[in-house]
C-alpha cells in the first residue's frame, strides 16, 4: 500500500475543498449539477436526467370511487376498520399521525385524562373505519396543512398483510418537525441499492418519493393476504441475497421493513405508513411514484397498476431458492439474516487484502468482492436487545435499530473497530485469503517510570496474560486490585498513558493510586497560559475534567466526556502510546464510542468488574477494545477473601393493590416502598441490631428522598451516621467523604446513600453489611452493589447482604428471583440470622442440585406441606402423590396452590383437570388461582423453598431456588396463601 491513511485523508480533504469551490461557481452561474448516483456503480449510460419541476410532470388524477377503491383495496391495503390522520400543529409546525376514534373528545377518553393508558387498553375506543370519501379526500389534498393525509395499518387483525414497505424516511427523535425529512442524501443511495436488488432478482417494486421530498418508500405488493412473518422473512432474504452481488453498505435496511413484527399483541395496531399520492404534495412532485432516475411518472395510478403483485406461492418459492431454509422453522424475531449466506474463498480477492491498523481497522475495498465486503461488515454487527424488548412491549422502534453496526465506509475503505482485528484475520485465514497488515498505530513516547509495589499471585497472572496482547479487557471482580495491575502495566510498557474514567470519584481514586504505586522520572512539562505566559505543570500526573485541563502527556486521567471539544477531540488524545478505559462496561455509551473510535494508541485496554451489560451491548466494548483476556470473577474473589459471603432474605409486609398486581407499573410500585413507615421501621430495626453486634452497614436505595428519610430515622443510632447522595454537588460530597475517612475504628458507623453514587466504584474497606433498601435486578447491578463489601479489612469475619423481599408485590418478587440467580453465581449462601453462620443445606440451588434435598424435606415432613406451583405436570404430580399420600393417613396436611385450568394459554385442559382430581383423591387440599401464583414450598411451618422453579412442573435451565430454615420467614411466605 503506497500511501498512508493520513496522506489519503489529506487528499480527500483537498478534493472535498475543491469540489465545494466548483459547486459554488456552478451555483453562481445557475448551472444544475444534480444527477442520480447509482449505489453500485456510476451508470453513465443513462440518457434521461432528473427534471427539476417534478410537479409539472404529473397529470391530474381522476378522483372517483373506482379509482379510490382500486388504489386502496388492490394495492395500498391495510386494515379497513382503523386509520390515522396527519395533523400539523399550526403553532409549532410539529406533525404526527393520530388514530381516529369516534370517542376521541369524550370525557372518559384516556388521552384527555392524561393517565398513560393507551388506546389498545381503552374501554370506550371506537375506531373510525376507512371510507371511499376518506381516500378521495386524501387524493384531492384540499387541506392546506396536509391534515387530510391518511396513514394505514398494514398489519391486519389476524397477523396477515398484503404489502411490504421499506421506509426510508427519517424517524429520529424530533424529525417530525421537518415532516420526517432526511438530513443528508445517504437515503437516496440506499434506495438505489434496493431498486438494483429488486431489478436483479426480478422482484416487482415501485418507489414513492416521500411527502417531504427527502425520503422514500419502496412498496412490494402481494396478490393475496400472507402471514406477516412470511412477508418479513421474504424481505430479509431479499436483502441478503442481493448483498451477494450488490455492495450493501448499511444494516439499516433491516430496520426499515413494515410490518415491523411477525405478530401483534392483543389489541395492538402495529406501525402506520402514510399512503402515497397525497394530493397537495403531488403538486410539488412528492408523495409520488418515481422511476429509476427519480422522475415522477406522469400517470401515477397507471404506474401503480402496472406493478405486478406477488402470490404467496411466488414468495415461498423465492425464499426456498434464496435462503434454502424451511420458513416455518425460524422466528423472524431471532433471525440473523446473514447466518446462511454463501461462503467466501480466495477468488473473492485480487492478490491480497490490504489492511491498515490505526485508530480503526481500515480494509481496502477496490480489490475485494461484494460478498467479502459483506462478510467483513457483518463482523461488526450484532442484534440489538432494545429493539426486541420494544417490540415485546408494543413500543415504537423508529429510532432503535434492529442491528447495532459499528463499522463504516470511509472512502475506498471499510473501517471496522480495531478490536476486531483477530476476527478479521480468522475469517481471511479460514477462507485461505492472503492479507497484509500495515501498522500505523501511535507508539507514543517513552517515559521513565517504575512500579513501587508487589502484586498478588492472581494480579501477577492477570498482568502476564494481558501483556501478551496489545488490546483487550481485564475482567476482575471488585477489590481484585485492577488499578494496581494497570499501574504495573504502565511501568512495564514504559509509554505515555491516558486513563479514561466517567466519574469524578474514579478520577480521584486513580490519581491517588498512580501517585502511590508509580515513580515517574520525567521533567515537569511546560504549558502556555491564556495570557501567553509559559509555565511548568505542578504535577507529572495530569487530569482533565470539564474546564480544568492539567494534562501533561505523560500519565493523565481524563473524564471521557471532557475529551470532546467544539472543534474535535482534545489534541493530546492521538499522542498517547497507551490508553486504558476504566469501568469499560460503560464503553457502549455514545460518548465513550466517539472517543474510542479516535484512539490510535498502540496499546488499548479496558478494565471492569462486570463486563456484561443489562442492555446486551457488551459486544460493543469487545469490538472497540478487544476480547476479554483475563477473568477473575466475584466468585473467585469470594474464595480468595476466605470468609463467608451470605444473603439474609428479609420478607416484608408491603402489599400491592389488586390493580397493581396485574400491571407492572414501575413508579407506582416504588411509591409503595419509598414512603412506607412499616417497611422502613423493619430496615431501621435490622440496622440497629447490626450496629449493636459491631458491624458496619451501608444502606443503599434508588431514591434520594428515601435515603434522606432513612438517614433521619438512623441519625442517632450510631456514633457517626453519614449520608452520601451526590445531591449537593462535588464540593459537599468531598466534605462528606472527608468526614467518612475521619471515622476512627472504635467509632460505630452507619453509611446511607444512593445506589447510583455508592453502588459502583466506591471504596471503603470497613463495610461488611449491605442493606438493599429498594429492589434492584440484573446480575451486573447486584455484583456492583455487593462489591462494596469485597475489600479486605483486618476485623472482617464475614459479609452479609440484607435483601428485603417484597413478596406481595409481583414486580418486586420477580426482581428478587432474578437476584437469587446472581447471588448463586457470585458465591453467596443463604443465612437466617445476623450470626452469619450458614446452616446446613441453607443455600441457593439450581435445577441439578435441589431435588435430593427437597425430596428429603418432603419425606421428613411431620405436620404440613404447602406447595405453590403455577404449572403442574403428570410426572411431578405422580411423584408427589407417591411420596406424601401414605403420610396423609398419619395426619400430614398437604395444600396445593396452582393455576386454574382457564389461566393457561396452551395445552389440554382435560389433562390438567385429571391431575387436579388426582391430587384431591390423594387427600390433598387444592386451591386454584387465576393470577399471581408464586413458586414456593413451606414444610412444617419451618423450612422454606422459594425461587423460580415450578415444583410441580418442568424446570427451566436457568431456574434457581433458595432453601432456608426460619419460622418467621415461613410465616411471611404463607401469607401469600
């Protein structure tokens, strides 16, 4: 490769400047330079140029019942019983589409009541149907504000559809201000590509230029109703097949298909699409069907009528021909379009692939096939969990991509995240493709630095493993000593280093540790003040936070968000030889991605205690930084610490209202606990007992006002009670931390704070007890919270988490089940008292380990057994009857709680009825539930089994359940009956 990336970029900038000057000259001369750009190649053979006056090309449409009927019923057909109308706010100019209902202005309409209930849950909804007059008004376009534009729901009530639309409008937040117009011309190139694919594969389509003039819809029609699942699979296969021969640069195509779902929840309507041929917009040549040169067809209805509609048989034949899969075996919601794509080989490259390693991985496109380009781009794409979550909740996905793509096309190069280097090489080697890599990373400058500490064996092992690579992630639990390992890493590499953090507290911790463990033998650098004076820095370790900038270019710590300036990134960013991102699980944030994409340093590492993210975007971190190179889990840390790690479940008496028990209202549910005198009194009493036993507790809550409330209740319960919420700003927080650090060992201490402030990155080794005052969920969050107890301290004999279980609030009960799984994974056991001794068989079990102990408990039962299991099956019921029916004659009372057969949505009712009768014949009392049936067993009012396992039905692979012996807990659980 003759020229470097830097040289090529300079040439590109020069050409862009010249291009701008030429455009200005053409504008001044009144010469048009608009022309169609073909996405695959510059097609110079086209004779027809784009005409500027598109509205003049269109002949008036004859508006009558016949044309209106043909337009809607034969082609642009959606649901007939409901539609949306466009509305433009005359004051703000904001536009939107709104479902039309006869009762919209009635007093009981939930929109008027502003209570958050959507139309699908409205008891008085009465949708207006589509009528010929409505379609004719749409075609005429008499309303000057476009408030007569009709939008249809393509998904029919039975999850069928009669069209497939690729929507190339701009649906980003705020785009409705500009009628969903795109802000650049990339959309036009994407439409050209899709048109080329349809033409090549013989799929009939027609393109509509959108109302704004800066967007488009590509319509494909079906002659009959077909399942939406089939239509969407056809769309996926169309794109993937086309990508084998056309350079499909974007993954946004997969987000653009309407219908957007295979099926809809009961009562949901799905996505809308505005009908084409909007009368007023047609006058400007918009909302019009156009040819391949973007010229509007003169006879619009005639052009539409000429489009052939596909039959279901044709769609299925295309699918079998392209994807070679049974369409009924796969679910589109989990479908990865490219997994069945063709393989690549050496014939896909002329000579060898040229790769340049810099801040990104640049792969030259000019000598590789479209198929290989596609394979390379696919390496930096993955499915977006948020997209599917929104779909499951019937929320819009306009601004949420189905696939997260971290690559881009930059001139003649495909630019991939540098962390994918190994995957790129593996792909090329597997295909026996030759490649050359040119290294243009920044080596930085050598610095004289040494490490003045001693690593533990586990830390030394981590360091040696990390140093085998130039990039990657160190995954090590809280209190492992990741910062110390990084200090030694800096000393070993001897290059100038930048540490990236996202919290001020972390910055202070890093500066403290760097000063403690590094000896830097360098001259203090000079800098120029705003007045032009030359001064020397006061410290060799600099920092960047907000407006404060004391960066030295030697060893610096910077807030990620502070690196971005108005005119680009901080100039020093590209001069470091090593960059380390702390808490790198935050690397998937927009600000972190933007910075990491600009880091050319030779060495790039991330460190984290919890690489897995709740939103599933941990792949972003690995793509940008590199794979995980070393793991030291929370469970490993618990073993290394050598003391018991225990969870004390504390069941509360908080009760949800009947309405709330059926709906997952988050804020309303939290209101039950953030201002709950009884629940808070339970927490306070437990804290007092802890303090009296010589323990040091931290109480964490999600809410500032709840923390303040608990602080007030606890203010006289210890020698020192300190509140940390972050509410009062940095200066006040520093004073609070200083007060905390001044607490002597012989003083009792209670620390109260918010999880957002103390739940991650907070370091106070004396803490040995955590009170989880508000429910949380997610493995990462649990691990971060309990990590506050992981620091070594001389007098620490065990660590205990007080977990408050709101079993009477279904939303919070499910969150506890989620936490159980996390506790087991990180090595915690169950205890039933502050003494902190793990009683025999008190533990968290999985589906492989619980049965033996559970069955023994049942066989040893003397007085009573209560089992609550939503589902039942023959195998488990027969086993239970076999074990307990003989004991019934000896006076054992057995009660079964389970769902009523009507509560099931699948399966055979008569089978369940027979099983229920079998239980009754055995002498068991059977109580049927229609909702909120929990999963537990209580034996002799003493032994409690509680978790996610259905004790009378088949277990799921990831189920967990806890066993605890405690009469008080047993009484609390039995209240669920």
